[in-house]
């Protein structure tokens, strides 16, 4: 289960675009779940439909990329399938906790979780992939950590929702970075592993009269929309993660919690002075990280030229 820190032949500009796009979409995903919650659909049923409808989208992406033979080869590699089963379990936990939190007035908790996650990703990048962090990066991490601590104090108590979201998605990112499989192919395997139990749950709900899919065309449409809303950003994320340092992915990920933080405040969740301080600290850290990234391109290009075989 080893792979280089970036896939060969990847265009850094395309990787950057893919990373920005997936985080931007994820920032507005809570709105869809809130709409479904307002239609009476519980988190478990939303999760099940998300898994079911993501499968045909993932299959379409593999066929469009002409990666059918690669997908077949993955199923013959028990080790790769095993690791993709781990990533499937991690993302399932992440999805369920996120849907539950969004529909229980805890959007700011999810925002905190995704502010923590970049810190975890940067630490894992340095530990597992030997990615270099300079003093500016450490200063950025320290400022962001202070901001996260301030948010934790503002919320009060141990932020279990936030911690679960951060650790589960960081773990997912690490597994998908290390598994030697293309983004579309890996996602198809994950969806194939998740769809059967999800479909079984949907059928059980239908047989017991608890299903909401047939309540209205709007409900059915929004549940089906969870498929592309799930598969497309995850494909972009996995594709970018194999072509960019985890530290860079971590920086871009600040987009998602910023959008969800704004949504939470706009929807009336408390915005206390402590949360205002935390927001300022985190984005000061992000600005410092961006400044460091802007200063590095010349030295990074020179190091790449010197190290190239």
C-alpha cells in the first residue's frame, strides 16, 4: 500500500483546480441535507440513498475515463480492496455524523471539525510522507490551532462531533493518497462496497412503511441528487490528493469550514465573541500559510530540478 506523494504526470494547476472545486461544493452540501431534513427524511435514510445513488455516477465516471480494465484489476488485488474497504468505512462514519449534525442545528460543530482536519492532514503529511514544513508553516499551524482551541472553548465541553469529523476524513485522505488506484476507479470500488448494505436498508424501510422516497417528486429528486453531489467532489478530492502535498490540500480545506461557518451564523447559531476571536486566529494562520506558499515556488522548482533523475 505504498505510493509516491504525488501521482506521476499530474498537472499542478489541474490538481489545484480540482481541490478548490471539491472543497467549494462541500461547503454548500449542508443546504441539501437541511432540505431533505425539512422534508422529513432522517439522517440514516439520507446516508443510505447517498450511497446507493453514488454508485451509478461512479460507474459512469469510470466508463467515461475508460478505466474498466483497471477497475477489474483492482478487484483481483485483495490488499487494495481491503484498504478501500477501510476508506469506505471512514467516509461512511464521516457522512453519517455530518448529516446528523447539520440536521440538529450543529453546523458550527461541523465547521470546527473541518478547521481541525487541515491541522491533522499537515501533521500526517510530515509524519507519513516526509513532507517538509518550514517555520512559516509551523506558525500557520500554531495560529490555526489556537483558533480551533478558542472555538472548542466557545462551544463548551469536548467537541465529539468535530473530532470525529476531523479524524475520519483525515484518515480517508491518507488511505486514498497511499492506495495505488486512480480516483474514479477507487471511488467505484468504495461505492460498490457501500451500495449493497445501503440498498438493503432502503428496501427494509420501504417494506416497513418508513421510507420517504415516494413522499413527493421533490423528495425523490433531492435523494437522487445526493449521488452526483457525493461522487463528483470525492473523485476530484482523490484525484487532487494523489497529485498534491497533503499540506497544500490542508490549506485549501479551510474553504469548506469557512462556508459552513457562514451558513451556521446566517441561520442563527450563536456567534459569540470567543467564536469571533477563533475565526480571526484561524484565518490569520491561513493567510500566513498562503504567504509561505507564495514565497516557495522558486525554491520548490529548483529543488525539483535538482532531484529529478
